[in-house]
C-alpha cells in the first residue's frame, strides 16, 4: 500500500506540472497583458521599460521556469492588477467554491443514488424509463441556461429565493441545483448500470434463495458490490464540480474561485489564473488518490502492487 501511495503521489506531481505548463502556455498565447496595465499616454520607450520591469519581454520558457521555481516554494506571484500575492487571493475565495461544490454533490447523491437503485430494480417499467429520460435531460441541459430559468422563475416571478450573492441556505438553493443537475443525471445513469450488473451475479441469486428480504439483497449485497464505479465517478465529479462552478458562479454572482478566474482572464491577470488552476488541479488529483486507496476497502479482491 505504501509503495502504491508513493507512486501515485509522484504521478500526481507530474500531472500538476503538466497542468501548470498547459495553463501557462495558453495564457502566454492569449497575448501580452502590458497594454491592459499601462496608461494610454505611455510612449514606446515607457512601454518597453514597463515590459522589461515586469519580465514580459523574456522568452516564455524562462517565464515559466521562473514561475515554477517560485511555485515550488509556495510563491505563486503577485496579482498584476491588485499587486497582492495571488495565493491568498485565491485561497480567500476557496471556501465559497467548496461550499457550492459540496452542496451540489450532496444534492446529486441524495437524488441520483435512490433514483438509480429504483430504476435498476424496476427495469423496463415507466419508473425506469422516466428516471433515465430525466437523467439524460439533466446531462444535456446547459448550466447557464438552467440557471437563468431558475432565476427568472423562482427569483423574479415568484420572489421565493435570492438570485445572487452568498449568504444563508436560501442563497445556495438555486446555484446548488444548477450545478448539481448535470452530475445528478450522469450519476443516476451510472448507478443504474452498475446495479443492473451486480443484480445479475450468482451471489444475488444465492442471497435470494436463502430467503433474504428484497431490501437486504439490494442494499446489503448488490449496492455494496456496485460501489466501485460509483465511487470513481464521485471522485471525478467533485473535481468537475469545482471546475464547472465557473459558469454557475458567474450567473449567480457567487464570490468563489470561478468568478475570480473569469475576471482575471478578462484582465490577463496571469498569476491569479495560474494559481487557481493549480489549486483546483491539486484538489482533483488528491481526490483521485483517495478514490484509488478506497478501492481496497470497498473490494478486498483489489491488490496494490
């Protein structure tokens, strides 16, 4: 187990370096931020001097190497706009994004797990067809469009819920539902498929032949053996929810990392964008490492070489 964790940890570090390189390359190709930071009356010599002071005139690989060297020491640079260290600015927004992502994940699991189980145990019925059609619709619905519809109906017409900002539980409802809808549909479909596979095994027929109740067969035996792909999906989904919160946070004015990144992209504030991408990627790879380790506890047949 220890060797496996160390190997996966090293793989995760390699993945993070790759993510940082791709993000830096895309930002570099998006253009020089110099002209967004200087007054309009600057002369060419002043512009050249400013670019030299900021280091924007160096080759891209030199800039990336300098960024990576400082990032390893925990220094992600300074915001080009606010002149404040980038890491504290991003970490300040992290609780809001985590709150929204955890809410969406909770809503998704609360609906998708029982829905997928019921659809699998009633295969071929209207309940099965209706739940799968609903899941497909949820996966196909654009988040920004759903968010605007919810705002219009529950916020503007009915005035039941707030439509922007971060506050109490009421502020979480609309953005949480919007963010959870895609994950809810996909998880329900995976739960159904995994349960159908588990219900077709010999140990299920044996459990029923022994006289166990239907609930015991489904939840104690089938669901437990169907958890492997579900746990994998949960780990992946949480990372997707963190990244997908960008659109939801923008629509609902949620003060999280996503909204900060959108503003930073418009302003070409490279340190903020790079820091946010690396932070979200770190959470993502850590969750995947936890999922890999959890396999051994869910299924004793899994062995780590």
